[in-house]
C-alpha cells in the first residue's frame, strides 16, 4: 500500500491537510478580529470590545430562570464561565467559517460579516455606548475578513503546489496574521491594564472620619467555624452585571444630583474627601441570597451621609425615588423615604479603612442599611436623579423584581457543616449568623428533629445594622441522622417567617435546616 502524504492530489489524501488549514484560517481570522477589536476598544469604552459587548448584551437579555440557574451553578464565577463559553462558541464559529471558506469563500465572508453586524448591534446597544462604539467591531471584522481571504488563498495554493520549503509564502502569511492577532490582543490588554484604577487607588489617602464607627466589641469571633464578624473586601460577595469591572478615572469622576431638586449638586471625589466623613458598620445582603446562602457580608463603610447631599440639593416634596446610575449604565431605584429616615445611608468612598476596590464600586457607591443591594447599593455611582416611582424604573425592577425590598430577617447555620458526622456523647456545637438590618436581632433559636426550640447565645455586635454571631451546644442526642432548624427574631419581636419563598421578587424566606449524623 502506498504511503499517503499531504502532497497527494487525490481527494481522500488531501483532506486532512485541507481541513487543518481551514481550521487554521478560521482560528487566525477569528483571533485577528478579536485582537484588533479589543485593541481599539482599549482606547474607547470597554463595552465597545466586540466580545464584551456581545457578552453584556447576552446578560441584559438572559431570561431570569437562566440567570438564577447560572448563579446557582457557577456562583461568583458566572462571569468567567460566560466569557469562556463565548470565546469557545466564537472559536467554533470561526473554525466552521474557515472550513467553509475552502470551497465557498464568499459565503464564509457573509458569515464573518453577520458576526460583525451582531457585535456592532450589541456594542451600540450598551447603556454607556459612545458615538464610536461600533468602530472596534467594524475594524476587527474587516481585518478578520481580510485575514480569512489571505489565509484561504495561500493554503489553497499550498494544496495545489508540488512542494514548498519551510519559509514558504504560506508560513509567512499565516505566521504574520498570527503575530498581528497576538500582538494586538496583547497591546489591548496592556492599554487596558494601564488604565486600571490600581495606581490611582493606591495613592488615595482617606481622611479620618469626623464621626468614627463603634469599636469592635470584645467577644466576637470567639466560636469555632462561625463566619468572621468583619468581611474583608477580598472575601466580600460580588454581584453585578458588569462583565468587565469598570475602571473609573477618579480625577474626572463626579456625582451629580439632579431632577426634582431645588438646585443641582455636583461633587468630585476630592469634594467628598473634604467633607466631614462618617464611618458605620453595615451588613449588606443580595436579594438573590437563598436561605442559608452566602451573598451577605459585613464591613465598616466610610462616606458622606446621603441626607446631607440631598438636603444641599433640596429634594422636592412630591419626589419619592432616587434613581442612581452607574458609569456602566446600570440603574438602582431607592425610596426617598427609606434613604432619608435617619438610618446611616451614605455615599461611601471607603470599606474597612481602605478606598473601595474596583469590584466593590471604586471610587464611590451608595449604601443604605436595611435595603437589598439592587435597590440601594449602586456601585461606580455617577448620578442620582431625584424622581418618582410612577415615572421611572430601574434595571432589576424592569426585570420583575420588587420596587420595595427591605431586607428580610434571616439566619444562617454555619456549624455543623452539611452532613457532618459528630461523635456520640459529645456536645454538638451549633453556630451561625443572623441579620435583620435596621431592626437588629433579639433572639436565635434552634430545634432538632422538630423538637422544642432552644435559645442560642448571641455574641456581641455593634448594632442593629449588622449581623450577629450566635452559638448553642446540643447534648444528649441519640446516634443517627438529625435535622437541625434555626429561626431568628428581630428587634421588634417579630419571628422570621417559616413561609418558604424564592428570591424573586423581593427576597427569600424560610427557616434554614442542616442534616447531621451522630456516630
Ligand atoms: N453598578 C452596579 N451597582 C450594583 C450592582 C450592579 O450590577 N451594578 N448590583 C447591585 C446588587 S444586586 C448588589 S447585591 C450589590 C452588591 O455589591 P457588592 O458586589 O459590593 O457586594 O451591588 C449593587 N450595586
Ligand atoms: Mo443583589
């Protein structure tokens, strides 16, 4: 049997090379499209990057059930998973186009153009789109199309040529395209990195608060396995719709308060730092937190009281909504009544004595104790429009979530771990955290196998706006499987509801339970 080589002209023998070169053309053309696109986007807005633009559009259009599923499935990595899937899908599409181009170059170019058009549509549809947001997609697509034509031509020639050396025209063209693709992607990443807030943030010296937070009480964090009372910025949960974390230039940033006010107020970051700052402990919770979930964290927030800024602007009496807007176009609606009833609402610039990190809203965000994040905690805030609920809606309220969303009383069991095995005869340590921001927690109880409720010990806390750690020891349990339940009572004496509710539309409810075994 004669040896088949890629030089054979017989169809059967040529196909592996043909397929391989088609795949290569597709990958190179795709790489160039995305590389050039991201390089140009680095100089414009991030959302004009074709991939980020399409990804953001995907997030904006994802139905609620899919979003819930993705958060449950992938948690805090949901964005990485989305980006990864997007790149994988694009790679596959470009491979198909590269293969198609071998026989039907025009058709493949139509395919590239369709992808480019989708990217143009998505990038122009971003809330922070500029007049030039289409440019990276268009230039990237043209470059990618040209690369596809070039690669397809040289590889066709290769297939029909009798022989070619290592420095054939083919390798020069393919190598050149690969180099330009990689170079532009690298340069784009470098420009993006140079615009990151890391440097500006490290130069910020936060002033000492005129009104400091209560000192941490002795006795917190004294129980093994319980969630630490203070959550570091690094460990703080992150929830937002931003596929790439906004990098806000603090030297040009400002917050404008306008709409139904007596006079517009605009403050720069330096203006904020020049104010008498207050520092307060506040536990934040996401409305998407399931019973027993960990989308909750406690930090010491430094900022300017929101009421002070609103009084300066003069809120008109018939206004009932603050519509906060982020640099990326995300919006949050907050009831004026809640924000100004005397609770510690603020425009925060610091978290645990450090400037905000980029993921948590640098340079400034809103914090209103007692309201879920989506109706209060606007990150990268740049605008507060004072308006009315019968005139405006916000990002999540447009998607079926409630306008009024005070945080529900909740308790979480941290210890024992799920399905833990505990030695018979020993005291079973049980511990966790409970929260009812603005009302505080007055009691936590646990019950084993639907038995009588036993009262847990509450560890100290700084006040009603933060969670409280609790602990109780269980004795005299029979060997075997047991179900532990917990419930909290808030500072007004209200026991948290046993009624099980999903997060949508205004937060989950129900008593958490844990299974464990005495062995
Ligand atoms: N700009 C912007 N701000 C936002 C969001 C967002 O998607 N974009 N998400 C909100 C939600 S749903 C929550 S729970 C909190 C989370 O804040 P964190 O990520 O700092 O924990 O931010 C709020 N502020
Ligand atoms: Mo949230």
